[in-house]
C-alpha cells in the first residue's frame, strides 16, 4: 500500500479502488474460492451499509453513492455474479 498523501477526493477514490483490486488479485492467488467470495461479499455489504446510512434528497442511496457501489463492485471483479 502506498503511503503518499492524497490531494483530491478523486485521487483517494482511485487509490482505494486500486487497493481493492490488489486485494482481489492476492486472494485469487492465495485464498480458496469460498474465502475470496466471502471477502467480496463482506466489502460490498459494508459499502452498502455506509451508502444507506444517510438519506440524501429523499433517496436511500444517492446517485454518487450508487456510482461508488458500482465502482467497488467492478474493483472486486464481481460483475453480475455478486
């Protein structure tokens, strides 16, 4: 993991997604399929809970949060199977 400072929210997002991709790659090489899938489901469950923790504009999940969830799903390489 990189220790450099981030300077923008976009840079933080990109680095976070890169970390998820790296973890997924590591798990593909080192963990069982069940362990990998458990990790993916756990991360996505936490992300969903965080996104739904506060209503914005009368919506449970804002469009920006929906995009973040999609980005996380993609980084976890879950596609339509997650």
